[in-house]
């Protein structure tokens, strides 16, 4: 049995998709809540 075959189950794909989408959501929230307000504030000063 190949080591990659152990992770060929749909549950592993779902777990990886969940982690990637969670990371993307956190990145968007960070940009919307911290980066954009900082850039707007620094541009106005």
C-alpha cells in the first residue's frame, strides 16, 4: 500500500477543503477589519 493511498478518502479531501476555506475566510476578514481601515486612516492623515 502506497502512503498516498491512505489519504485518498473523500473525508481527507473535505478536511483539506475546510482548512483552506477557513484560511481564506480569515484572510478576507483580516483585510476587511484591519488592513483596509489602516490604509484608509493612513491615507487621510
